[in-house]
C-alpha cells in the first residue's frame, strides 16, 4: 500500500505545482471596466451578426438560419448549446459554468410578415416584395445577449467567478407562442435572476405590470361540403366562423375598455361555389390580468359554441399559447438601473443624428434626432400589448432592458418603417450598450451575494401580492410549430439572394449598395409612399 500512497501524494504535489496560479478577481468596478473593453472589441462582430439575422427575415418558428448562427457563435465561445428545447426546433438554451448563482439572459428573434424593407431607405422599399422582415427589430436581440455572454465567460475563466450563465432563446414571440411551453418544461427552475432585452429608442427598465395577459386560440368548425348552387345540402363551417365574429363584435360593447380581441380567418374555404366543410378562426384575447383574460376568453368560447349550434357544425378548440401579465421585479430593476446610469446612452455620431432626423422628416414625425439621456427608473404603465415572456416573470426575479437600436419616428410598429433602423450603425451602438448593461448587472450579482438575496426576498414578497401563478396552457397542448411554414416557404428562395454573410469582407451596407446617412428629404416622402 505504501508505494500507492507515495505515488498519489507525488501526483497531487505535481498537479499543484503545475497548475496555473489563480488570479484574484478585482473589485466589481474593475471587472465591469474589463467587460466593457471585451464588449467593445467584439462590437463589430455582434453588429454583423445582427445584420445577418436581419437579412434572413425569418418569422416565428421558421428561424432556422438565425438559430444556426446563434448556436455556432455561442458554441465557438465555449457555451454548451441545446436546441429543440420544449418541443420547438428553434428554441434553445446555452449554458456555461456551474453552481450558484444561476443567471439567465433571454430574448426572442423572429420577424414580422410583409415587413421587408431596405435599411436606411426613407420610403417603402421592399428587399423582396411581400416578404417578411424585421419590422420590430428583433434581429438585434440575440447579439445583445451574446455580446454580454461571451464577455462574462471570458471573465469567469480568467478570475474563476462563481455561478452559471444560461442564455435562452424563445422563438415566435409575435405569436406569443414559445416561452409558456419553456416554463412548463421546467427550463427556468433554479434560476436566481433573469434579464431580457427588447429593442427601443432609449435605454431604460421598469418594474411591475407592463402589459396585458393573453390567450391565443383557434376555433375550428367542421361542416358538410356541398355545391354552392345547392347549398342547403351542406353545412358551412365558414358561416360558423363568421357568426362567432358577429357575436364577439356585439360583445365588445359589454367588455371593459382595457380588454382587446383580435382575429383573422385562418382557414375560410377554397372558392365561392363550394360550401366550406372546414374553417378556422384564430383569436387573441387580452386583458389586464390572467384572471380577467380567462373570463373574457370563456365568454368568447360561448360565442363559438353558439355558432356551432346555429350552423349544425362541430366545434374543436386549440389553445395555441397563453401568458400572464409581464411583472417586473423592483429590486432587480434597481440594480440594472444603476448600471444603465453608469454606462449611459451610446455616443451618437453626426451621421447617426442626421439619419434620425432624415427618417423623422420623411415620416412627418417630430424632428428630434436620437435621444442622449437614459430613462429614469419607473414603475411600468400597463400597456395593451403582450409578451409570452410574461409567464417567465412569475418564475424568477425578472426585468426587461429596453435598449436604443433604432431612431424614433416610425409610422407604426410591426411595419416596414420600423425596419429602416435595426440594421444600421445606430443599432450596432445600441447592441453594445445593451451588452454592457447586462454584463455589468451580472457582475454585481456574481460578486455581491447580499444584492441577490435582497432581490430574491423582494421577489417572494412580490409573488405574495398576487394570485398564485398557474399556466393557462392546457397540459396536453403542444407548440404551434406549424405556424408560418407556408408563408416562409413562399419567400425563402427569393430572400437567399440578399442574405448577408457576417464573415465576408464587406459590411451589410456595402453588400446592399446602401449609403449612410441618407440625405434629409424636403418633404414627408416616407409617409407619402405608405399612402400609395
């Protein structure tokens, strides 16, 4: 036994002798400064990745090329990346590190139908007519996360910083369709704090209720096909969809003003002289709380059941997705706000300001340029929109960082005019600033356990003020990954010609032949082009 003991001891002594000496971690301020340097060094790369995602123009559940690029980038940086989580091919989570604290970064990355637009062009100028595009700027989100995640990984390696970093990607946000399923799959269990990002025109965060709860549902009717000239032989499923709409439209007078109901006829028949045997209405119900939206939804469900009775058709229901109201955590928001104020707004160039003024002039909006001051911390005002991230805010302390990656002045959201800015130097600078805020906030959480304890205690008090969270997605529901398959397939080949290679020697502007900044027009040419 003695030789074995001696050999073991010698091996341990040798290992200790050969192991590189640990580098003592500097204080948080110096760590942040080093993180900012790393992010700045990688900023051009993150901007190129954002431009590439913009060029892919992929819509919900069809973000195949986007996720391939994200996966490649994070794996190259040393993260372990799992795609296809929670039953969705384009959902992912990437991990690095181990132990506590467990800190999550999250965002979406999908585009918007019929929002194709050439960046910086001040009039409606589709890259591919009719195609999807990034009419909300979600192309900027993943690079903002990755810029922070890569810098944090480098610091963790150098200084042996504690904890686990998890980056989450939720597809199909515009369909409110993924993160409720990610919650139900248990992907956020054990997470100590979460920050997500969303493109905006300034830099800020908030806490409390910031949007509406939502339910996305399809009501499908099955009737009996017949010739239109002898329609009495059939039973029209389309009639049932239309009667549901009529009932809901009459119901609008009797719902309180914060409520919202939107719909499209997803399946409505093939041609007028064939009585449709199948038809589907797709509805969004929104209200201020999960309890309120469920009551609104049940009233809508009665309308659908009544329409089926009136038309002698069969009704089937599929809840595609649902989410509670987004509820940001005050203590985490306060920590993030300190880093927002530390970092400040991007340093806009004169060209950036000219671009903003040109866009605003073109859209007949107030010519104010780009903002130069961060937003103060505030309790959120409850807006009428929704996000599937809402459910995640009930699982762990959570806030959203709005970051400036486009000028103010678009005619509308989910619109071609909102796609003019997210693939420009303005966006690139905003991405870098967002990455710095994220990295700085995580450095605070990794180096100051007391701050994290305060946040977690505040979160428990926050939860105690509301009804206990329960998913509104039925247990047997599956993600609606069929969405947008046909729509994306119509344009995929035509878009390939305009896909940008972030590894090329050209910038995206050089690839497209775009100049920057555009000249300030003499009139509202963008608004006029929208009205044609």
